[in-house]
C-alpha cells in the first residue's frame, strides 16, 4: 500500500473565515447524514436509540442552518464545498455505508468521537475568527457540543454530562486510537505488504542471504523515511491535538520500517534455504497479526481484514517470487 502519491490539503491555520464557515456547513451536513444512517440501521433492534440519533441529526441540520444564514449574510450565496478530508488534521473515518453491520456500541463510540472532534474544531475556529458575529456563532456551537447531554446518557447507558465526558479517559483513548494508533498501524501495514515483493524478488534472484538482507534493509528504511515525512507533513496538530508532527512522523516511520524488517532479519542467517523458510514463516505470521490489528483497532470485519491483508500479501509475495525467479 504505497503512499507515494498524496492529496493536497490545506492546513487549518491557513483557512479564511469564509472557508471555516463553509467547512462547518459541510461537516454539519455530513454528521446529520451519518446520524440518520445510524438511525436507519438501528431502527429494527434499537428503536429508542434510533430516535435519539434522528434527534441528533435534526440538531446538526439546525446548526447547518445557522451557519448557512451567517455565511450568506457575510460572503454571499455561493458556498464552496470544503469537506474535512480537504483539510489536514481531521480523522479519516471508515464510511458508514461500507460497514457490514452496526451495533449500538459501535454507533455510540463513533458518535462520541465525532462530538469531541466537533467541540475541538469549533473551539479552535472561534479562537481564530476575527469577525465578532462569526466568532459568537462558533463559540455558541462549541458550547453546544461541550454542554449538551452526553450521548451515553441519551442512550440510557450511563449518566455523564458532556463536561465529564470530555474528561473521560475512554473517549480520549478512542480518539487517540483513531489519530495516533491507526496511522501507526497503516505504517506497519504499508511497510509489511509493500516490502514483500522486492525482498523475495531479491532473494530468488540472488540466492544469497546477505545480498537479500541488504535489499530488505534499504527497502524498509527507505519506506520508513518516506512514510515518516508524509505523516509529519499531513497535520501540524493544531486542530486535532495529535501532538508534534515530528514525533508522529518518527513513530510512523519506525512502524513502517519494522513492517519490512519483520521478514528481512532472517536473511542474516548465512544458510540461504534456512533463511528463506524462516522469512516465509515470518511473512505469514506478520500478515495474520496485521489482519488482527485491523479487526481490533480499525473496526474491519475479521473476514474482510483477512482477505485484504493476508490474501493481498500472498499475491504480492507470489509476485515477488515470480519476478525474482524469472
């Protein structure tokens, strides 16, 4: 999964007030549609929770109305389409429509992270705004996100107000997983899968453990540097609180490097056949481990994770063997 081609994004600090309002309008619309999808998927088994999510959707649409009216008052009728994925720093969530199944716990976790993200966005946007009227509305929306009744209480699962929820360790851990752990996992997957073909191509082409080790080392370190730079440049941490970009870049780079080194180190064994057997076993174990990580931390169904990583990795491995044997 090479990351060589990246999509241009604008940093939050570079957005104008008009662009901030346009982004907020699109975000409120997206969130409303997500909550409506939750309501539809949960209606049969969780009718009470479905009503709650539909009410939340209506609330988001009301926020969109406020933002749209203010935008038109300040900047005119043409509102540019600016989405979260166009701005560096927002968490990239799995599309709801791609989920095979949605239970109440998964919906609640996703919605709580969305609420926390929105609170941080409106708080930062209000600090940035110069126009008093725009700043007042953004502060109002931030306050709405921070002080309305928590989703957990609405769903009759626990009783916490939103202030307590913002301090709740579990919500922060989930956000941390999305913002920090998942990029690390993506680095691990990229390093593992993309390194399989060149390493095994080198192995079968040279039939030499040391030469293969050098190729694997160069591939792993080079991929780690590339991924580290890409991650560090993707987000300055201003909006999401993800931390210093240098720290994230180093972490992502290290995980990418480890992904390739996982089946490179066996080629330190002088006997080529032994090294090849151990390296092949390491490929299988590493791919299985990555499939489990996708299931555990990225909400990917286990069967899909297995097919995407293990079967995909096996195809890449076979490609490397075929090329190296040619």
